[in-house]
C-alpha cells in the first residue's frame, strides 16, 4: 500500500525521508507538478506565507534538475 507521506515513524522519533522528498521533486518534472495546498485552498496568501523562500528554492531545484538531466538527442522538422 502506498501512502502519501514523506515521514518515517519509529517509536523514538519521526523523520523525513530524503528519498521520498527527492522522488517528489523528480516526479514533478515528469508527469506531475509541485503545488501548495495552502495556496490552492485559499488558506493563506502568498505574500503572507513564511514558507515562500523554501518553495522558491524548491522550484529552482526542480529547474536545475531538469537542466542537468535533459539532453537533446536530435532535431527534426515537419515539412
């Protein structure tokens, strides 16, 4: 069963799984996208969000990943 969580829980602690976070970033470049439920649901406005800097960095990270891992292997035209 797949759960929509990025936390791993043990009896002593809760910790975030870097693999799940990295996969979320990578998957957003393939068939998904990054979004913010706080903004999407109108809970807060972007100007008031204290996570804005982190989200901006996440977007930049995704852009850098695409730039580093995307390669043009050929060009063609339809005539």
